[in-house]
C-alpha cells in the first residue's frame, strides 16, 4: 500500500486533559517516528475532534482511542490495536473499574444507601460512567428505578464537580481519569471521596481503521516505546505502564455487562 497517497488522521481524545496535551503529543511523536520507519506517513500533530462518534468511524483514522461501550457499535473496519495498561488505583493489567464517588461529607457508607439520590453521568454511552455503574447497581435495584434523578454532565470532571457542589449525590468516574485529576486538579477531587468500585471491564482501546499491516506496525511501535527509557517520563506522566495486545472480541465482555444488567431487570440506568 502507498501510505503517502492517503491523508491519515490521529487523535487520542479519551484522557485529553489540557494539562496532559504536551505529554500526549510527545507520545504521538514517538509513535509517528517508529511507524514512519515502516513507511507509514503519520500526521505531525494529533487532532482534537469535536464529534467523536463520527471521528471513530472515519476510514482515515490511523490511530485513536475509544471507549469500550461505543466500540460495540462501530463498523467492522475499526480494529483494536492494543489496550494501555495504566498505573492507577482500580486498574488491573488492561482492565479498569470506575470509582463510585460521593461528596466528602456524605454520610453514606455503601452504594445501597444511595437509593433515591441524584446520579451524575458523563455520557449515556460511556462504559465507565454508565455501563459499569448500571451493572453494579442492578442487583440493588430490584427491577425498579434506583436513583431519584439522573443528570448528564458531559465529562467525568464535570460529574466530579457536580458531586462536589452538591447538585448530584453520586457519580462513577473512570479510574484513570480519577487518578489523573487527583494529580493535576487536586482541589476538584478533594471535594469528593470514594464510596465503592464498580465491576471491571477491558480498558479503553487504541483503534485503527487501517489494514492489518498498519495495525501490526502500530503494535510494534507501542511495544518499543513502552520499553524505551527515552520515553519513560512521557509514559509516566500519562500513567501508562505498557500495552496489551487485545483484539476486538475481548470487548464482548462489555456487551455481557449490558446483558447482565438487562437480565437482572435493570436495562436502563435510572
């Protein structure tokens, strides 16, 4: 394939805090350098797509990162390259959980005590903010609504802020996001506390819309970068310990979590 004839695009939007962008760009420059030696013409800088659903479906995507729940509905040409291993509480290899948080002064000692309260979610199609919480709440819900109200905030940081301000009582926060915000925005995280953890699922995959040769080149690049001391500080800043080569069928586990909640009589977070 003549890669120079294709205008490829790349983005790493899932943990894209402004505070992290120099490190994210440095990671991309390292990836681009390695795959460039394989003849793949990578874009010089990462994009910042506004419409993630459209971006993930774009056949020009060289590399991106998506959430495991939207991945279920993406077309077959979207291939999983690898899943990062993050050094954050709640992570186990390529698997992660969500931190179920409440206000730091909340009296609740368990998730069951949150019945009838207001829940904040970042997005209705979020694995960490919705799907993992739904299946965790399902055994407590008794086939009925569990929360008194549900608000959609648009981001995990906004959900933490809602709980900290008291406009919501509970939220489920991707454990990697929670660790990054604890490091870079401690004043935000200090207003909440951990109540419990959700069940685990495969973490957020890196994906490509390109062919198998490109996928393998990207995998080799990630392995090289994760073990190269020259990139150690960049990876540490992003909490990345390494990469595991999961395939797309590993994310059937995310669908099973949705099925488990439905089978428990709790098909919709409510």
